[in-house]
């Protein structure tokens, strides 16, 4: 299983794995088979969910190499913990929780390195935006500049659509803190975009 992750990890930033989306019954069958240690079934689940898990990790870390490592770690943990998946939530939600925990765990272990990455991101101007993609680039850059807590809640709640209850469980914070951080994120984003010349 680790070999599968390692093979794909070097290709994350250049090309996402393309796969047709199966229906829920196919996914459920793969989950059942994977629980019986069927690595081929798990590989199908891996390829089905890889792009979204990687995108979440990339959003949360703001760093390609960190996102690759966190994505790999998330799928390794998912394989090891698959017997604990009870189907009480969607498999994708369960995977996202594991991915969030992988990101947070990595951040705790390398806090000083993360601080350096964040400082570099804040002081290094991004490439100039051209054409219609400029607004999205500016918004993406503004999200990347949010303080860590506000950024994490905004990504889970504002971008991925998780409720405050779900976000708070993933991040290990109170529901009220999640709400406060989302409000803070929106306020800071608004201020940043106004400073860049966009109307409120």
C-alpha cells in the first residue's frame, strides 16, 4: 500500500488522477472488499478520492510538498483504520477528517518550519494576475494569507461546506470557536480585497 502512495505522490502537482465517478453501490462494495484486506479495492477508493483529499491538504498547508506528504499519510491511515469506518457518515467525510488530522499533526510536529513557510508566503508577492482568472487568484492569495485558525475554518466551512459542528470536530475546537473564526476569516478577507481595490 505504501508503494502505491509513493508512486502517485511524485505526480500530484503535475496531474491529478482522472477517474470516472462510480455510483454509491460501487463505492460501498469497494469499502466492503477493502475491509477484507483487498488492496485492489482500496486502490479504487484511493483513485476515486485522491484529488479531493489532496486539494484539501493543499488548501490547509499552502505548500505542495507538505500537501503531498499529508495526502500520503491520510491514505495510509485510512487503510490502517478502515475497519473503524462504520458508514455513519459519507466515506469522503471520513477521509477528510483523517486528512485534516494528518495536516494538524504534521503542523504540530514541524511548527517552526510551518512558521517559516507562512512568513515566506506573506512577504513574497504572487505572480501578476492576467485576464479573467485574476479575481480568483486574488481571492486564493487572500485565503492563503489568513491566520492559521481562521484559514482552516474558512476552508472547511466556507469552501468545503462542512457545518460548524463537523468543522469543530475535525479541528478539535469548540463550535463557538469555529463560528468566531469563520466570522474573523470573512472580515479579514473583505479587508484584504478592499485594500486590493475590490468593492465590498
